[in-house]
C-alpha cells in the first residue's frame, strides 16, 4: 500500500473564514481540498485521522462555528468566524 499523503511531515496552515453560522467538519475538509470528496472526508474522520482542538473527532458532521483548530496529518486549519 502506498504511503498516505496525510502522513507527510510538511506542516501547512490554513485559515477558513466562516461566512455562515457553521460548517460541517466533513465539508470543511472537502472545501479545502484536503479530501477528494465528501465520502473521502467522512472516511478520514471515521479512521481517526482528524482532531478538533487537540481531541480526536469522529463525528463526521461536527458543526464548526469558529475558533476551532482542526488537524489532519500535517495540515492545520483555523476556523475563523467573520
């Protein structure tokens, strides 16, 4: 099996400007192209590869409302309410 692209050591930071009341965790990963599709995003979450504010998150549609820090492999996403 080929190594996962999420196991890379390069750290990347993203800021997601939240322009609505909330965004689902799986949608966030898809919108930032960290997952190839919504189904892929849900699989990444279910496999325990995603944390929110330093805690493992397995709820695929967890509502992010701003202020959270999401991590997937070497990617860090800061959700900012606007």
